[in-house]
């Protein structure tokens, strides 16, 4: 699994970095994105749906959002 810590960044930068990371990993690989921008959950989820990547889980411990994505 790949990891991407984007805490302290806001959208659209969170989505930009997530997209770039997904471009550089092979299909079938998982990516865990950690962010603290509350809009990241919706933005990343919608983008993944539009590009056929699968959201495996979203966790929100405290003020952090962890999104696990399966690249297709």
C-alpha cells in the first residue's frame, strides 16, 4: 500500500496530489490518503467515482480523514 499525507493542504491541492500519486502507481495498488481538509472526503470520493477507482474505506479519527483507494 502507498501512503500520501496531505495534512495542512486544502483542496484543490489535496485532489491534485492524490491524482498525481494515483497516476504513478500500478493498477490494483492501494493508496491511503490522510488529510485534514473537510472537503477532501467529498472531492476525492467524487473524483474516484468519475475515474473508476474504488474507495475501500473512509475513516475519520479526530480531525483527520483517511481515505483508502484501490486504483483500477
